[in-house]
């Protein structure tokens, strides 16, 4: 759901056949890598998980920003299973 490939250049979604699917993180590319961008990414992830995976609980979203590199560390939990994923983007 985070950075799913397949969007068309004219859609805001991440799948051509379901243009509203995803977190919309690709829209954040080429923006100023500042605190506002980090908070916007966190809110996009929170809202996408609530919409597309309602059984998954967001435990933490941590943002690291260093120069042009923007890294999201996401921890989620579903029932008794927890997992983490990190996604890096060059802004």
C-alpha cells in the first residue's frame, strides 16, 4: 500500500484500476524536505491504513530527514503480529 507501483501520470491513486488506492506518498516527491513534509507523510500513512486496512493498528511512524533523503519507519500491528517497514525517498 505504501508506494504501490502502477499509477498513471494523471491519477492521484497508486493503481490504474483503483485510482483512489494507496497512501499517496508519491505526491510528496519534489517537495521541500522539512518538518511539514514529515508530518504530511505521517498523516497520509495513518489515513491510508485506516481506510484500506482497518484491522491494522498503526503503532508508530518515525520520519528521518537528512539532506535530500527522506525515510519513513512504520510499525504496525494486527492481532498478535507486529511488523516494521522502512521506505526511503530521495526528495
